[in-house]
C-alpha cells in the first residue's frame, strides 16, 4: 500500500503544513531529568504511550522503525492504517512519525517527539498535518479537529503518567 498524501516525511520540518491540510502542534511538559527523558523516549518508541491513551495498536514490529505498519483502532471500531516514515534516537531527542495509508479516516502525517531541553525539561511535541479522507471525517468538520487536539493532549498526559513526571 502507498501513502495517501505526497509530502511523506515532511513532519521533520517544524511548522510545515502542505496546502489544503490542517496543521496541529501540541507541546506538553512531561517532567525533568535524564531518567524521565529515557522513560519517555522508550514509551514513545515502543507504542506504550499510545496504548496508555487507550487506543488499540497492531504493529508489525515492537518498536517504531521506518517501514513498520501500524493500525490504530479507535473505540474498537475505527481502524486507521499507517506506516512509520521516520524515526530519531539522539542524545536529547527521540521519536517517530507515521503517515496514513488507504482506509485511514484522515490523510496526512503525525509525529511524536520527546526532547530534553538545556535546562533538563522533558517535552512531548505532537506535530501533524491532515485533512479528512472518509465521509464521516468530513462530516465531523470542526469536531474532528477538536478530537485530534484532545488526542494529542491525552498523549502528553499519558506519557507524563507513564514516566512519573510532575504535573507542572
């Protein structure tokens, strides 16, 4: 299966959003320190953060890597097939992005990146661009965008819980 959009890998560029797509950028403070960063990076790279949010994850590998197919199941009903397009594992940054495949209710790409700033603060940034692909996603209009924002915030809250980060 091929991707359902042209700008594959474009979430590597902060702030990029192709014409005709809606941008999403949600940044959540997870906690502080190297241990929190290490736990957060592992939780993101192994799907644990997504599972903690309460979605179903069926992945062709236990860890995110380019080419890994992932189907996210929402509410046990909506299946959203994706493929990992890039990953990164650096001293202060780790994460990945997946792009939509045919059958996904949306069309676009979403990245999940954990970073530790110079002062030791650990953040999760969810960056995406998307547009509706299925009739029910189009019918949802602004509500669908609100759900996407809420999902990104829930990812941050779940990751903070998994990592024992503070609530600040």
